[in-house]
C-alpha cells in the first residue's frame, strides 16, 4: 500500500501559490501537504494513477525540496 494525494500534491501547491500571489514559504508548503486529501491504495493502483495523470507527484516526505525543484524545472521551460 502507498499514499496518493487527490488531487496531486503538486497541483494543490501550484493552485495555492497562484491564490496567494507570491511564493509559498516552507512552512506553508508543509502545512498544505499535512492538510491535503490523500488515500491509501495498492501500489499497482498508484502506478495506474500515475500513468493516467501523465506525471509523478511530489514526494510528501521531501515536499519542500521537490517543490523547489518543480518550480525550477517549470521556470526553465
């Protein structure tokens, strides 16, 4: 079993940052992660969900580091 965020955590963070009109702080990112909706599913189901989404979500254990990486990668495009 593994945890999957619904909607994807990265989607929630992008929306919250747009709503705030500024960059989120580490504390805000961690708080959003802690209050986001998540479900526990079998690993096979999680893999199917990733395939359907077309992208990997941010790892909640490394949320701040991966959020900064996501922002850097999307800014470069």
